[in-house]
């Protein structure tokens, strides 16, 4: 069963329709949730048609009703408008024996999905002779140790993600000495920040060099490398989500690249030759500007549709930030040094924030900086669905 397009709801509801309500088209419909015990009810707005009975045979009829959320359910549905539901009632020869109808909303995820998945177009594995970032001896040693052989990426779809609402895909690039499970998931809490943001977003984080001091971007250094990777990711996300048409939505979804520390190298290649065009809505560098200043400056000057946030603590990222500011002044690109209000296309922001490099993904200019960026992307996402804000508030 499905809801009419354009409405939002949370997961699956069981609705008990008293027989007297169906027959008379009046009264209230009591509701309970599989995921909790909220208090409230749905008041019938549009009367359901009377049911036709047929003796000694079962009949399945489709009914339509409109309901308006009341009580605690207000937080799960749009502030305005009613929810229109379609369901089937199976009758038997006993006119009082109705099956309890179930309501599901396939465009909204019922539970969080966080997985490590292997991809053919992930940064690695890649042939030792094709890496090109280290000496042959260093590269061969890294391959023997498994440093460049992990094809997996972490994918995360939060509970309540709505495929029919505007969304964004966060592509996260980790730094040196990292693994997806230990660092991206547990220490840096990247998937958790997506959920806590309360916006309609998913995340994919590819594994680069495994627990090693390397910024090698692997296949993402190739022209169109990011596009090929995200095309494959779109298929996987659609399979996980399960809604009809989901792959096309994920394949066109706006993208924000977030790079931490040594993730600046794949970030530089992604924005300059990743091949995703105007899908790229922003780049966030978290104490990551260790190099490629000219490449970033050229991209900023040539693409005024995407924003940049460059936050830094000290050392090389601070020095390179001054170089990037100078390059932008020469190119006539304005920038700011405070992050106030909503982000805008083409905005450039430099933020000097805290001094702890290791914790920068969880605490930079604010706690959970990735979540903060997503909340400022109103021009891409619009108002987040109410039910996502409710889920985020409960975290």
C-alpha cells in the first residue's frame, strides 16, 4: 500500500478502523505506532465509502480516506495539509470480520542502514605500478601489507530518509592512519552526525590507504573517477532503500565532499576532475589544506555554484589558508571569516577553529561540524521533513 506523492510520514503505522466508522463514515480512527507509543489520534476528514458485502465469499476492496494528525503525531507529519492513505479491506461472509489494514510508506526508510560494502570503482584496489604517488619500493611494500587493497566504503541511510524529498549525499574522505569501522564510524561519528543533523541526507565514505600515512586517492585521481564511483554507489543505495525509482534519485542527488586531514588529495582531484558537474554543491575541508592550493583556487574561481568551508587549526593548513586567501584576492573572489546563517552558492568561508587536529571531525568551529553544515544548506534541501527533525531530537 502507498501514500499519495508529496506527503510525509514515519515508517509503518497500524490503523484500527472500527466497523461503525467505515459503515457510517464518521468517528475517530485510533492509531498506534510499531516504533513507539505516542499519544494522539487521527481525525477522519473525508468519509470513506460504504462497504458492499457479498455473502459466502471474500471480497477485497480499496478504500481511500484522508486523516489529519493530532496530538503527538503532529511531529511526524507536515504542519499543513492532511495525509491521504490507500488501503485494502478484505471482507468475509461475516461483515464484522475485517482484517486489520496496514499502512507503509516505501519512500521513507523504516530503520537505519549502515554497512561496509565493496565497490568495483572504489579508490582501491589498484595495480601497484598505477598508483604513482610513491616510489616503486614503497608502493610494492604497501600492496603486500594490504594498505591499498580494501575496496569497501561505508554507506549510511538514516531512519526516516525520504526519497521523495530534496536530499544531499555527503562524500567523506578520511585522513591518514584510518579505518572505516574504528575511525569514521566509531571515533569521528560521521554516520551519527548525518542522523543528528535532522536533514534528508545519506553518506558514503570510501576506504583509502588502510591505517597508513598515505593520501593516495587511488582510482579517484582518474578523470571521472568520482562519477564512476558514485554511479555504483547509487545502485547500492537504491537496493538498500528499496523504493521504486530510488536509483535515479540517488544518481542525481546533490553532493557535498567533506575531507579531513590527508583527505585533501582525493578532494582536490574530485573537485577538479571528478566528473559530477553541478551535482557538487560544496566542499568542506576540516584541517585539511596541506597542499593543492592552486588546484583548489582554480576550482573556486571557475565554479561559483558550490560553496567552500575551509576550517583549520594551525601548522600547514593555517599557512596554506593564507596562500589560498591571497590567490582568491588575485582572482577577485570574495571570502568571509565567520560562518553566520545559511550557506549560499559560491560562498567561501575561512574558519580558524580550535587546535586539536585529531578531534576536528567531531569538534571544530562547533560540535558535530558536518551536521552543522547540513543544517545550513537550506538552498539545497529546503525545510527538512518534520519527522526527520523529530528523530534527530530523540538522538
